C-alpha cells in the first residue's frame, strides 16, 4: 500500500477525559482512526502515546525506541509503524519515524486537509461520470428515436 494513504474515520462516542490523563483520549483516537485491535491489544495506543511525547520533545523514534511493556518482535512494531504511516499519522525520515505534525491538533487539521482534497477529487470524478452517463443515455435515446 506504499504511496497511498488510507484515511479511516469511525464514529466513536467522546470519551470521559477523567483527571487529565491522556490514556482515554489516546484510546479514543486509535478507535476513531481504525487503529484499535479487536483483540483488545493496546499496542497502537502505546505507540501513538510514544509519538505524541516525542513530538513535544521535537524528536522522532526508531522502531527499536518504541517503549513496549512486553517483548514484541521488531517486525510487529514495524508492521504497526507502517500502519501509522499509511494512515498519515506518522512520517518516516531516514530510519526515524515522526508524528506528522508538532501536536495532535495539527495532525487532525492535516488529515482534514487530506480528506477534503480526496473528496474534491471524488467530486470531480463523480461529475465526470455523470457527464459521460448523460451523454451515453442521450445517444441511446437518439438511436431509439431514429429507428
């Protein structure tokens, strides 16, 4: 899927923020962006949290710097990092990965821009399709009329 971004937005109820701890909000972002695993594994949540903290330090992370509380194969971490890249949340520069913007609010704004751009492309294509279909129908009507 390299070269393409997959923008996923799920409708998820707002979480209880609760005592200023970020975990509920991070979980909500992962669910809303299609990152939460059905199995209840919170790997993506931990990865996103690491990236948010790194962004506030103006830093990136390598796959080996992702802080996990259990042994996880590097290939698994890289798989999840690639999902973050495909979704447009994270960018890779050299061997390091960075949150796409300096904070989550800016990341969401950039995702919104991406979605709007893609929707405009879809609208252009829909108009083109409508025009082609209309011409085709008019041609068929003329052919039937001339018979």
